[in-house]
C-alpha cells in the first residue's frame, strides 16, 4: 500500500523543541579568541573530568635539552598551572578508564590518575634498545598512541617501532619491528617490501595511530599498516601514506589528512576508509589550490574540523561538499602559524597552535557563533524556500547542498544539489538544512 506523506513546516513557536539544531543566521562574524600564551605549544587535551591540558615544548640549543612540561587548567582556560611532570617533549595525550597518558621523548610515557594534576614517568626503553641502540635512546620520540583491545599502543617517531602495554604502562611488549620496515627507494607502498631483506630498509617513523571498525592502523612517512594481533605483527597496506599524521572518525568513516605540502591535483584532499574496508576520499578541497597540508583534524559528530598550515581553519557538515572558513582572530596572515591540535566540548572549539612569534598558544571559538547542527538556537520558517511533493524536498536553484537530520541532530541523508529524496525515511519529524549561496536555510518537516 502506498504511503501518504504530509509536509508541514513548524513555526518559530516550537523552537524550544529543537534547541539542538543550528541557526541559519549569523549575528556577527565568528571570531577566535586567544585564551593563553604557550611559547612552545605542542599538544592539547580535554580530560573526561573537563580539565584542559597543554604540552608546552621549548628547546635549549645550548644544552640540547627540552623543557616546557605539562600545564593544567581546571576553569576552562582562565588560569593555568604547570604540573610536576618532568620536562620532556610531550606530543600526544590519551585517556582510558583509569589513567591519562602523555607520549614523551626518550622512550618515556607520563601517566596520571587524577585528571592530569600529578604525573609519574614510565619507560619502554628496554623494548626498543636493540632496534635503536643504547646511545640513541635519549633521542627517541613517542609521537602517537592508541587504546586497542584494552592495551596502550605507543608509536615511535624515530624508528623504534610500536610497543604496547596491557597493564597501563607497568610492562611493555614490542610488536614485530621487521613488518614495520620499508625501502624509501621503492616508495614504501607495496606488501612486497616486507620480503626484501636488504640493507636499504628502515623502520617506519610512526606519525599517527587510529582504531577503526575493530582494527588498529598505523600511519608512517610512506606506509599504512594494519595490526595483526594473532601474530603481533603488521600488514603493509597498498595505500600511500605521505605523512598521514592526522585523523578523525566522521560520519562513520575514518578520515586521514596529509600533514605536508602536496600540490598534485591527483592526490586526495582527505583519504577515507569505510566500514566495508574500502578506501576513498572525502569531498572537495577546502581551498582553490591543491596544497593538502592539514596539520590538525577533529570531529565531534556534527562537523569535521581541519586546521591547515597556510590556508586557514575550515569545517564541513555535509561530507566535504561545502567547506566553511573561519579565520577571524587567527594570525594566518602574520607569518608562520601551525595548528597542532583541535578539540571540542559542549561550548567551544579549541585550537592549539604553534608560531615562532607571539602567536603561539591556545585559541577558542564559541560553537554558538557557528552554523552548527548541535548549536541551534532557533528554526526558521522557510516555506517559501522549500517545496515537498510527497517524496522529495525541493530547494531553490541556488542550493549547493542539502541534508536531513533526525530530531537528535544525527545526519540521516544528504545530497549535492537542490533535491533530497526522503521517500525511504520512517514516519516522524525531521530537520533539514540547505546551503544556498554560502548561507544556510534551516527548517523542520513531518513525514506521516
């Protein structure tokens, strides 16, 4: 039996029902504010208890020593205190049910069980000394971490391989380092490199690790690896990493960005992996050229955010069809400015950035100032801007993209262009959002 559909736009009198949907109008230009100076900004993290953590990396060329340490704020960035964590090159924070971990230099990992207020030092030197040599241990650098199968995995940036701990850092186990080797002369792309035992192979520098769809992936300079727990080894995938140093899970896909200049038009802007194991790419370039230098990436469910080296801060809510730039308040036009980490909470988007001048530090942007799905303050009655024929939402010709969300703000479908087929949706109330000439049109409809 054919279903009957009824289209209805709700007036602004019911806006309280949809307080989680994005406003279509900008009251003012969204602007970043700098909330603290960190001369050597290196990483940023929000703990489960709401504390803010910063790794501030400074380097003394006279003694070749690093200092700066870990700072904590318990009042959303208003005040900061340096913790007692020993000064090391802290590159990455991660948290499980018991501890916060900070990846550091010299084969060290710092651990905190009180929200980042106090720290103790751990070491995996014994697991990599045969690979690096004792004389090089102090120069080793833990650059990435992941929690997989209740184990803490740590990736070494200086060729030490990947180790893991099943007891929160008390003891460590090295994964098979032979399967992390590559030949730079051959590009490091193919599985056949693992059978090549000549002296030209090197252990990959691990930039990033991500858990996705039940698997652990590691990304190096050239190679992408997948962990094989049965053999404690790594499979080299036929995917060119080219410095895939940043990643996020967005709309059910793993997204990876390349943190190096790349002006080849054939290089995907953002590489994706879906739940079926199919590799692809996400959306269009955020900028007019092909410089894929994405230095920070994050998703909070409603949007994917990227911080580029020279082009600016962008976000997309429609899978890359439309990228919106938000640079006001960021010193991109004042010289070197490198995004290091993006994080979000219910109120703010945070950007930790490094600069050789006075612009290094922590910035934030209020979510309410952006046109985000989870930051809606009202819903417009746009009955003149959208039509419904029983199966499709039809927007004006100037529409660049359109999307439909359920009442919790979860994306259920989207389309490039001005028509959205909603024939297969279940009965109920839905929200829509369309981008027209760079601005958003929002509303609500009922399907019966």
